[in-house]
C-alpha cells in the first residue's frame, strides 16, 4: 500500500524529515497552506520553534485546517516543537503557542536548558521491535512530565517518556531525522498504513 506523507514546511527542519521519508521510498509532500493537506495520508510536524510555527500557521489558516484534519483522523507525528504542538498541556509561560491537544500529556518547553544542554544519546529502553539502541538527538528538547492512561510510552530516557503514542498521534522529544536511524519514521509509516 502506497501512502503520501506530508511534512509541515512553515518553519524548522522539515527538509531532513522529507529526505528521510524519501529514503524509505515514501511519497512526500511539503505542506505550507491548507490546500496542501489534500491527498496526504499522514503528516509530520517537525522540530523548530513552536511559537513561530503557531504564528505562521494561524496567519495562513493552517492551524484550523490541521485541527479539523486531526479530528477527522489524519495521523500525525511531531518531533521536538512538533511534540509540543500535539500536546494537551504545555505548562506555564507558553501563551503564544497554541497546541492541538491531540495527545493527553503535559510537556514543558526547553525543559533541559539552553542549546548547550543539547545531547546525542542511544536509547536502550524502547519498543520499536529491535534490541539495538535507538539513536536520538535532543536539541533544546521539551520534557514530557505526565501522560494520560491512553498514552503508550514507546521509549524513555533517564526515566522520562521521550517517544509516545496515542491513537493516530506519535510524538518524540528528540530528532530521529538528524540521525541514520530510520526506525521511528518507519513506525510512523506503518501507523499511517494501519499496520501497528
């Protein structure tokens, strides 16, 4: 079954996601305006700056269009800033970010500190079907501090959830697209196809 995955291309590292999906042989479409949602089977919300992404989406009418698409069942995967946008609760001090509220989790922006606190790690604890550690890059990463009962934790780091899923929605606080580890993207494609 062939699927087309859109990548929200308003701000952030969308090109890296597109390249990774193309390497997997998936049809890819950049999504900048509401009309670009036509014909896609799932969408990736990339890392970047969640405030800027919110501002641009609201200005272009993308926020309302995406919210409607999510409520109608469009699967989504958010990395870093994208995970913030999928959360129900993003804590205090984030008035200019408007999350979609699709994953029952509390997430804190920039929870690990500034850029200097960024790190590259190998996650030993994950549920992506292989024993090999999952390669993860954290850049000014948010922290998932609480998840609801319907949220499945697929990977943890230092006891914190870092890869979670609720229904059609997947979120990671790290950037798999900046590595050569394709497993998270493969998992999302399988989600879109209804295989996992």
